[in-house]
């Protein structure tokens, strides 16, 4: 049967008795390929063999491929990587295959759903069952987001958290610290120390309070390479009352602190983002904070979040880079997020439409998902009846 990928353009079914000459399994032909890791942006063909990228070139003969898909007029990128999603324990968690693969996201990081006490359950019930590549930022709270353990300092163990990271470095890429409502820095400092001991970065989601100001967190408690998410949120505004980016955010960036979008259901302010981007404060990574509310309230998928960055003036290659290659480097998996020869054949195919302009924005365009591959195989539609029960 023809190997149809999502709802991409027409496919040419090639038949021949001399299959020996057809050395590529699949050829995506004529699309605009954007692969920032390899400085590629132009009209190219992409060929795959098995689960790997075989070749990206300007004109690959269809005669060399068993299946050919016409993607002219579409955008071909590495599979999207979402650094901020919720797949476990959180009451609004979603299932990765149902909500990532249908939007071109082939890799995602669950942030803080599991702690050292619950990670094995998360791995068994979600990670091991998913076609999406799922990594984890382990919560400094031992139980993760089960109940309200993020308020329990006694359950926040540096040694046990570091030990779990050391046990599964293939899946755990760092530490998440979030939502601690106490007055001090204990939760964050323990998370940073656990990541320091085991290797990996820290993602922090802490609304500043008078005893834990944002400036002190960015300049004194986080390390170079650590990350704050919801960077354009009203709850932790980087701009002042005059819409000017506060100087210490630039100082933090110079120190090596990273800033992640983490769109969410209510963690993204157009006003703050517009002012910051116009002043040169672009996000380091683009992510969704995917959970049920963000999907139902504003369809906060990767293409939707990337579309907002387009509307705010960012260039498409920069957006793709922050949605593929930079996240791959952040989680220390450089085999992902690129279309280089022998890279894993995780591919997203997108379409861009120009919409009407409106006051305050120079342009408004929208990215649509058209199809994807993960490890060289097309992504099938997921039937609700095929989904496992959401773990609690």
C-alpha cells in the first residue's frame, strides 16, 4: 500500500522489478527544508533509509526511492522537541502520543510529574509505552506532582534525587523545581545541588515573592545552563510598567541562564513577549507547557506556540532552531533535532498560511501540521479507543 504520511501532498507509488536500485525507503521531494543544526534553509529533498536520514540534497532522483512524497509548498523540519509538557501525576496531565505526534512533536520532556519515589511508575506506565520519545525532568519533591508534595521540604532529598538520575541517565535529563510556596530558597537550592551532583540542568517555575525575588534567583541561585520557564508570563514579568525589559534579565542571560516559553493556559503574555522580543530578548527555547487546560483553552500545541512567535516578529528559521536543535542540545541528545546524515529520521512537515494583519502586529501567519515521521515511520492517527488509561 502507498506509504501516506499524515495529510501531506500527493505520493508517487513507484513500482519496478529492479528494486536493487532503489536504495532509499522514502523520499520527501521539493519542500523547504529548515535544519538549523546544519545551516540548511532552502528547497531540498530528504531521503531516509530505515530509521535514519540518508541524504538531504537539492535534487534526489525519484528513481532511487521506493516511495516518493511530493511536499512542494510545505516546510520540512526535524521533529519538534517540546521541553515542557505534563504526562504524569499532575491532575491535568495528557498522553504524549495523543497530543504530541499529531502536531509534529516527536520528542517531549515531562517536567516534574515524577520524583525519585514515582519515576519508575511513570516509566512503566507512560515512557515505555509511548512512540513519542519521552524524557523527564525529575521533581526535587520525592513524589513529584502526586498530591501536593512540592510543599514538603522533608520529601526533597538531594541524595535520592541525584541517585535516581544516576540510575536512569538515559531518560532523566535534569531536575524540575516548581510551585514551592514557602518563604525560602531550600527547594530551589536542593534541586540545583541534586542536578550538580548527578549532571543535568534545572528548570524552575517559581513565582517571585518578597523573600524570593526574581533577580536574586537568576543572579545568585541558578547556574549557567539552568532554565526558567514561562519567561513571558505576567506572574514573573520581565518588563517594567513602561514595557522595558528589566536589566537583570540581560545580566542573567550573560551569566548563561536560559529562558523557555512554556506557553501554558495562562503563562504567556503577548504584551510582555512583544516588548521583550522588540528589545532583542528572544526565548532560548519554545515549549508548550502542554496539559488539558492549555489544549482546551488555547490549543497550545507546538505549531500554535511557534505561530505566536511568528506573529511577534521572530523569523521562521530562528523559531525552528528553538523548537528543534537548541532543545536537543539542552537535553544532551544531539542525535535528535537535526536532519544530518545518519541522524534519527524524526521529521515534521508543516504548512504556513498568511492571514489578515491586525493593528499592533506587522504580520500574522499560522503554521499548520501536515504530517510527520518518527524514527523513519509515518505517524498514524491515534484512535481514542487505543489509548491506555491515564495514570494517576
